[in-house]
C-alpha cells in the first residue's frame, strides 16, 4: 500500500514536470514560483491521500470502488491545490491549469491502478500476502461466503478447512472434523490453530460454543467473525461489518483499523519520539556516569517483549537494576534489592523508559498503548485471562491508559492484571489522538507528582 501511495507522488511529479513547467502559460513566474507550485501540488496530494488513499490492497474490493476512490482523490487534490494557490501565491487566474493537470493525473492513475491491481492479483495467486481462514458451521451463508469471496485466490485468502457435523461435509474444501471434537479440543487446552481469521455460522442456540470460540481467538490473536441468523441473544459485544453484501460481526472494533487514523498516530509517534530521543541524548552522559559508578555492567537493559500481533521485539531501557539472572522472569517490586539507588530514582521519574523512543521510531512501539510485557508473563497470563492477547492488536506503548489510571507496577494478584487488560482493551476501542495527548500529559505529571505505583 505504501509503495502505491509513494508511486502516486512519483506519477504526479512526472505529470507536473512533463506538462506544467514546460507548457503552462505563466512566463512571468520565477523558478521560485514554479518550485512553490510543485510543493503546493504535492502537499495537496498528501492531504488527499489521507482521506482517499488507495484501497487496492484490500482483499475484497471492486473496480468500481477503486475508480470512485480515484475520482475523489484527484478532485480533492485539485481543489486543495487551488485554495493553497489563492492564499499562498495570491493566484487570481482561472483554475484551468490545475483542472487539466488533474484530468491527466486521473487517467495516469487509472492506468497505474490497473497495472498495480493485476500485479497484486498475480502476487496473491502465487500464495504471497495471504491470510489463512477457518470456517465453522455449514449454513448456506457460510457456503455463499466461501463461494463468492474466499474461493477466488486473487483475494489472498487461503481456507484451511472447515468444521461441521459428519452429515454436512458438502462444501468441497478440507473437512477438519466435527464441531463437537473441535470444541472438546479447545476446552482441553489443546493448541487449536484457526489461522488469521475464523468465520463462525452457528445457530443462536449455540451461544456457549460461539463465546468459547471468540475467547479462543482472542488468546491466539485471531480475528473472529460471526455470520448470524440473530445476534441479539449472544452474550458478546459484537460490531457489525459488511463484506460486500454479506453481514458479519466481529468482537473488537478499533478506530486504528482505519488507515487515516493509523497515519495520524504514526506521524504523532515519530514527532514525539524524535523529541524524546533528543532529551535522551542530553541526559545520556549523566545517566552513563551514574550507572557506571553505582553498578557494573551495560548502560542499556535489552529484553525481548511481546509486541504487535504477538511478535517479539527487543525493548530498550536504561538499566535500573544490578545484572541478575531473574531479570526476564520477576517483576520489579517495591524496595526490590536488585535496584541500585540511581536506578530506583530513574524508575520513579520514568527516565529509564526514555530509550524506548528508539523502539517507537523503529516502529516496534507507539508512544501510547498497552505496555509490552515480558515473554514469560505473556505466556502465563494468556493462559489465565481470556482476552489478554487482544492487547496485541495494536503496538505496545511507552505509557498507556492502564498505567495512568492506577494499574502500573507489580501485579501481585490476578485481578490486577485482569483490570489492566480491561483498560488496555478500552483504550484500543476508544482511541483518539486527543486521548493519546491526555495520557501523555498524565504521564508527564508524574515527574512532579509521584505515582505510588512507580518503583
């Protein structure tokens, strides 16, 4: 997707260079005017891409949807560029030049999208960029979903198979077993793998089975979808989605599933992390000397943590404890003997977390999000808390909603981690950039008002 967006900018500038700079009747423009014109056109496209970015990467999208998106993209780009020209360059001429450029750009993009879409279909037909899917049930809606949407290899879906009763093996794809045997395996704690997405089409009378499968999907970082006859009596917080004209329901909906929101959050993360790294650079000589004076060993503490979609990454911190063999197993405690004096001060003031801005810049973390946990804790709590792995649908954060609302530090009892997970999921489902700013401000206040759970 990002390559396609970058290609849009390349194509726009080719159009501008081949047409605007050579043939437009603005002989009185200086080179500074022309460069500013190029800049304005690119900024206008950047804004337009934020709202009408490419959707060819989506697995179930029609040519009509793509064409409609291109109309909105080019029209918005022309209007924004014209407004910028009027207010920045005091351009009082007619908009014919931008209209001609917009029309040319539109037709160039149509050809580019056609080539890009064919390339993507070829890529997916060869088994690349695919998502594995498992089906449960034998309802006609599930069969229609498979026939219309999943059977086409160019969508990038790979159906592992389906679970249904013995007398309902009629879908023409691998039968994985009966629903009862699958449910029994899940209840016994077997590692039943559904792949990236699970589609369930069962009667509302099977609400216990539906709930069990939803909870198992949460623990496996698998997207859960329900194709209902009626969902009112199922004890789940379900959100309606549409795949073409087929209605499905999912358990966890987040504003960060929308690309413009992800772009805004990522840009915000980059800006804040650059500032954070600048602060880290100023403090580093002092921190380096204090750590070396009080505790032999490395300045940085590097530890594998669980990140986005359950993938591990290397998390960086200033070392606040003496080197010890239990660093990957035991949480920091109040009056922990492993901490040295300056390390204790760093933890109370959150200074030890500053190197994680490097993780943010790398894309491993976000400034705000669920805190990343040690691998041992992920393994332990994912087996004890049904929705624990839902936290991993977004990037982990340096700070988070749970931390600024009283659930920071050691979790001595299971209910404390359960409440932290509940608040992390609330953050995921209610994200906004203003919520991130509020959480950062609440974290910043701990520099001056000590958090009793910071140790």
